């Protein structure tokens, strides 16, 4: 049982009691967690992790909640939000950035200053840590292409620098995703000197494409499924006539069939039902096993 008084006494950062997870996720779905803590720094994070371990209390790290689906029943444990890890150091063309820093903000800031390399990230609404974990990407690039190294907190509470190779980036996955007890604290990203106007032109062009092709006017968590090798999940789903199909408040987007949107008061249960119906039909029709890119948190 979590003792809020005891948790607050640790004095490790902001504590929100009974946070409603729908307020901390881009899907706007999810019940209450017991508490949410934003540790002030790495030492505070370590104090918190040790405390939770000793008390056998579950925890979940979140960044910007843009890839997560929390249960309607909420989360029985503590949410750890790394929003205080938002440092940014720029040394010539090398950026060292905290895990809690917003990726879109970073992309735009660096691009506007004439640095090239993060253009792909200008429409990805995650945190740097969440993006390293997911190996977030777009337009044939991803974090694996640009991250040189990352500072990671290991399960024995030591801070280790992982090289790009050790981070083991592959399509929408990484060492961190395979080993969620490791926590990304910071990433180092070398960029290229480029032409500010050309970089911004590309970003603006892609922004228009995203607005036209993605349902950004609704809450969602981006693509629901990973693309199966050589195929597009969205195309398979569209071909089955799923665009506009609704279960409760969850609806397959009319703009892009690999997006499910919260069209109004969607529950996690609505999403689960819609996702499993799509998976069943795609398997039956195409013998393809779709895998979720989004993560259910129970
Ligand atoms: C409109 C929209 C468009 C999107 N477009 C794209 C796209 O083009 N490409 C793409 O790849 N994704 C896209 N996404 C999905 C999402 O933005 C990415 O997956 C992003 O990387 C998630 O980052 P986050 O900080 O929100 O992570 P969260 O959703 O908060 O967490 C995701 C996972 O990362 C873990 N995690 C978070 N921070 C850390 C950390 N510091 N250390 C260790 N683990 C951590 C969490 O525990 C969780 O398991 C889109 C989402 C939306 C809503």
C-alpha cells in the first residue's frame, strides 16, 4: 500500500495524488494511478526507485504519454514522469538533452538554428526519453540514426553511458524497450550544419502533409500497428473497410486507417475491442499477424 505522506516526506520532487491518466496521455484515456512523481534529478529518482522496490510498489515511467493506453481502472502504483529532466546543452553541433525534453520542441529549436538531422522528429509528440525507448521515427529516419549515446540508469542504480550500438536500435524498438527496467536520462545527438531555410521548408512541407493525412484534430497515440515487413498496416485495414468503424468512442480514422482516434469519451475497453477486431479480420483475410506499436498499461 502506498503511503502518500511517506512518499511526500522523501522530498524528491513534485507529487500528484491520484492523477487521472487521461490527463497525461495524448489518447485522453485512462483511470487514476495512486500517485505521480516528477523526480528533481537522478539522485531523487534513485531514492524513489529504492523506496518503491522496498515497499513492493509497481511503477511506470512516462514521457509525454503519446504512445500509451492506460486501463480504465487506472494504474495500481506510481507513475514516474521525467519532466524535470529537461536540460539542453549545445556544444557546437552536438546537443545533449534531458530525457524529459519535448522532441518536437527540440527538433524545431535545432532546425530553426540551421542544424540538420532532427527534421524527421518535428511531428512526433513524445519526449526524448520516450523516443529513444521507442526508436521513434518518420521519413526513413529515426532516433537510431541520430543518437550517438545515451545516459541510462541501470537496475543497480548506476548511471552508464550506452553507445548507439549498445542501444540496439531497430524498427520501433531498442535495448531500452527490451529492458524496461533501464531508464534513459539523457541523449547526445550530433547534428549537421545545414541551410536554415531549406530545413524549415522541408519541415513545413511535411507539416502540411501530416495535417492532411493524419487525424491530428482528434486525440490519438499515432499509428496503432507496426507495419508488417513490406506492407502498410493502414492499407490492409482500409481495404477491409474499417475507416470510420466505431466501437463506443473509439473510431478508425477516416483520414488514416492505422490511426484509431478518441472520437469522444472512448474507453480503454473500446480501444481493446476495436484493435482485436482489426487483428482478427486482418489475420483471417491476409494471414498477417498485426502487432501493436502502442502500449497498453495495466
Ligand atoms: C499524433 C501522433 C503522431 C505520432 N507520430 C509518430 C511518428 O511519426 N513516429 C513515431 O515513431 N511515433 C509517433 N507517435 C507515437 C509517439 O509519439 C512516440 O512513440 C514517442 O516516442 C513516445 O514518446 P513519449 O515520451 O510520449 O513516451 P510515452 O508514451 O510516455 O512512453 C512510451 C514508452 O516509453 C517508456 N519511456 C518513456 N520515457 C522513458 C525513459 N526516459 N526511459 C525509459 N523508458 C521510457 C515508457 O515507459 C513507455 O513504455 C505519434 C503519436 C501521436 C499522438
